[in-house]
């Protein structure tokens, strides 16, 4: 597989799973001490990665859980933020300025701050009250967030089967390698077909809306300098559909939660207009060892693995490094 270090991928994924005892111990302590609300704070891609877990809590719990943009939180505040708030942060590098300012802000309000990162000596790890550290560059954060939110809701009696889910996650290193291998020819074909495509229209919903936003903004725009439109499948018919033309590249991210029918509806319409609709569907991947009722929860993680293959092949065919930036962390702003 193109630019896929299997040994490193497996090791990083195992390092995420190895955090389970620490996560559960932390959640149990926080539950015993008492809390009133949870803020899931991020910036850019890490903000988008919080959405599936806000979505999970909203569906199953009366607990106030909100995903917050780090920079906005600092200037706008949150009326619920206080000493009985749990504030969760993620950062690959542990150096994201917006997140660091938000950590300081949350701590100034008395919140208990938690940071997931890969670098124990990083500013994020050093500044939060509790740091949970994986191997460096381990991505995405879905494993940690699912374990954290799953345990939290389980303690509240609002997540049946958490222990079984957490046990089943042990197969992820093998399962996700299988996903990557299966996606490789699909990714190569997509990249070859769209080598010269300069605009993509992305649709996703449910717990894949965050990934849709992330892939559109953080990969295609930031890393490949391509123009995109991204729209939630439930909102597709309220404006953005007017941008479709016969040759528009439409990318549909399809998961396995209760919003699947909404994305099906948007996909069906898109195919009536455009002759270039590509569907990436988590249902196409076996995920051997994962129970059917948990598959939907893993959709963001599965799609991240699939689309990483697409990204690597777009980098190849377009001769445009995924590490190249014009402005981000290059210029002052």
C-alpha cells in the first residue's frame, strides 16, 4: 500500500487502545466526584472529531455535552462552564495555540481539563489537569473519545453494552489494516479519475458529518488546495443542491447509524444530476469481530482509514505533498 507503514499503524492503534484502563479510571473518579456538563474542545480537525461524540451523547443522554471551537470559547464563553465542567482537548502535536488558550481559559473557570496527545512534554500535556498520552502522531482520536464518552455514559446508565464494545475494540489494529488494504484499489482509482478535478462537493450526515467537514476543509482544502463545498445530508435540499451540475464531483460519506436514510436521499438526487458521484460506505467493510450494533459507532474511524488511502493517492497523482502549506503555521495571523 502506498506510503502505509503497517507496523507503525498497528503500534499506534495499540497505543490508543492501551489507554483504556487510564481512561476508565479517570472517568470513574470524575463520576464519583460529580460533574454537571462536558465540553469537547478542538480547533479545525480536532473540533470536527468531537462532533460524533456530542452526537452520541445527544442521542442517548440528558447530560449537557457540547463540542466547542477553542478560539470562540475563549472570547464568547459558555454559561455552563465552571468547577463542575469536564473539558476535553485533543492535539496531535500538543502545540495548537487556540487549544492552549482554551485550556487556560477553562482552568481559570475551575473546569477539570483533560488532554489527549502523543507528546508527554508538549504544552498541551503539561497544561491540562490530566494528560493521556499515546504514541506520537497517532491519529485519529476516535478510539480515545469513544472509550471516554462510552464509559461516561455507561456510568450514568445511558450506554448499554459498553464493556462489550470496549473489549471488541481490541481487534481494531487488524481490522483497520484490512480496511486499508481493501480500500487501496478504490483509492487509487478515485485519484486517477480525479487527478485534474479542482472542485469537490461532499455530503455526509449523522456521526459522519464531522468527518465530512474535516476531510473537506483539512485535507482537500488545506493539504491539496482544492475548492470544496460540504453539506450535511439533512441540509442538502436547503440550498447547496443548486451547485450541482452534470460534471460535478460529488463525494458521499455513508455510515450505518439512524441517519443513513437521509444520506441515501441526498445520494439519489445527486446521481440524478451528476455523472460523477462516488460513495464511500462503511457497510462495504466487514469489520470482523465487531458486533453489528457497534458498527455505526466506528464509522468515523473506518472512513478515516479509507480516506487516508485516497489522500495518499491524490498526493501521488497531483504531485502535491500533503505536508505543503502556504499560510498555516507559515505566516503570522
